[in-house]
């Protein structure tokens, strides 16, 4: 697919912008800070509904404005769809398809398919488990939009269950002034309410877990192939889903994640053997294991006032050769791994294409400047074949000649695509 128009109203630095786009390669060039990333961030949001840079909506709305509008027209084979996302910080975001009635934002999922590469992707390899969970869930909701509902159910139940654990913990501490104080009747009602939440949590959680595990299975072969394409192919990559439901993620690691610090197990080799994982299990079997894990964790959960097992505490372990990529990979290897993860998601989407013209749009934000000449050339050769690829760069020299395509100059709040009818080729 390709985007043929992008319109922004009060999005980031743009009061109003209308940009015509075409299939093939387009390079957005301009000095740092002029608003290149803002443009591709907006387009990416129509696919994932979230920004690759910030987790809250407020910075996405032009300073001083109340809401932002992102609109784009996509061409998919013979089909055209116009998507509109209204960003309302502090309130629910809304969507519209083909200028129809207002719908929930999440009902836009699954129509626009983009794969965005950005310097932030280094966190996929080096960062907390939360970045890797986000990577999996974003890809899942593009492939299987109904999972956004499952995800929302899970998050809601988790929040309520955590609130209950927290208040039970507070009650235990305040009652007779010590953690050992007991109140049989109060305890019993907490336990029975917890059981209800456990069932809901395990049902939604198991659906999410089954989908994540299946996705990792689909990504794995592409990941290794993509890594080999980007490098000289001398190292093997592996991605292993580690679930807290299987006891595979130590509490300490996730606690560091919750607090926003680097996990304490940084640089430790993977546990030898490990659990066979959840691969091959059905949703019901996973739900059973989830419930068993919750039962086992109950005393610790009451003590901590926190849900300690579930997809919100899992990780996607990335291995390069025998060692974990995190902590062991060099800077160049980390980049290649991060790019390979994004390329793998592109290939999974390609496998998934039902109709011709279904290819996802590739977006490369400031990526070439970060790579050495070999990796640049290799990446350019791969992405140049895509139906549409949008690239941002501060200077033309960062763009490998293999890419060619059309150049658009970006200035603060505006773009100059005056020579749209005369595409330039290469950097000759
Ligand atoms: N919500 C906002 N309102 C107004 N300006 C913003 C907002 N968010 C970011 N900007 C501005 O956008 C610019 C950065 O744009 P960006 O797309 O990241 O630049 P680059 O061209 O380097 O990729 C900065 O000047 C920043 O101040
Ligand atoms: Mg930028």
C-alpha cells in the first residue's frame, strides 16, 4: 500500500500541512529540528495509534492548541481509504474512516500498515522488557485488530486487580500496626474478590499470550534472515518469548522495569535449559497455567500489592550467537539487531498480505546517518524494493545512492515539494 496524501492540523510543530505523496522512495530532507520526524510520526500513528517517541498524547498536539488531527489517504491495490485520527489529550482519541461517522480510535487499526525504523529502536535491544512487549503488541494489533480489545480488557482487569492487592496490603499494614496482623473475615473477602479478577485476568491474558507466542514463532525465521542480510551473516539471532507465567522472568528484573531503571540482570547469560515455554499450547491450557502461576504468586502479590505474573511482566529475550544481545552486542550489532526486528515485522506483514498492493509502507526516520557505509547500502538495497518508503535525513549525503527517489525539503512548519513532478534520481 502507499499513502497518497498526509494532512496535519495542529499536530506537533504544524498548524496546517498538506503533503502529496507518491509510491516509491521519498526522502524528506531538512536541518535538525525542522519537523521531519513529526511528519513520519504522524503517518506511523495511523497504523499503530501510538507515537514511536512519546507515550502520552499531550506533546503531539501543537503547543497551545486543544487537539490535533492527522489525516491520510491510503491506496491498497484498487482500494482507497481515508483515515482520520483526532488526538485529544486527556480524553479518548477518535477516528473516522472515509469521512464517515466518528468511531473509537482503535477501530482504525488494521487498515494502514506501516513499519517505522527509528533511532529509538535501539531500546528494543538495549532497553527494558516493556519496549519489546510494546513491539510485539503493536505488530499484533496491526495484524489482528481485535486483539486491541483483548489488550484493553487485560489492562483494565490488571488495574483493578492491582488496586485490590494494594488496598489489601495497606489494610494489613494499618490493622493493628503490623504486617503480621490478620483479619479472617477481611482476608476472605479479598481472596474471593481476587479469584474473580484472576479468572478475568487469565482469560484475557491467555489470549494475548497465545497471540504473542505465535507471533514470535512467525518472526523468528525472518529475524535471522534479516540479520544475515544486514551483516556478513556470521552470527545467528534468536528471539525467545520468556513468560512470567512460566516463571521465566525473575521478579527483580521486572521491578527494575516498573521503576524505570535498567534491569538488574543486565548482562547475565540466559538460564540454561529454561522452560519449554508456551509454544504449542492452546488458549485454555495457557489460561490454566496462568491461574496456577497466580495461585503460586498469591502470598508474594499480597505482600507487594502488585500483580507479579502475566503478559505485562514478560520479555522477549534476544540472543546473538550464544549470548543475550542486551549487554553483549556491540553498538553496530545492536543496530543491526534492531533493524532486523523491524525488517522481520515487515516480512511477517508481507506473508500476511491477502491482496496485491497490501505491502506495508516503510518509514526510516534518521536511520541512515547512524549506520556505517556497508550497513547503509545493505539496508537501502532491501527497502528500495518496497512499494513506498519514506526516509528522513538531515543532509542528502546521508542517503545512499541506491535509494534515489523524490526529495522533499522540510522547513519549520512547511514543506517544499515544488519539484514533485520532476523526481530526482540518486545523488548524482
Ligand atoms: N507539540 C508541539 N508543539 C509545537 N512544536 C513542537 C511540538 N512538538 C515538537 N515541536 C517542535 O518540533 C520540532 C522538532 O521536530 P522534529 O520532527 O523532531 O525535527 P527533525 O526535523 O529533527 O526530525 C522542534 O522544534 C519542536 O520544538
Ligand atoms: Mg528527527
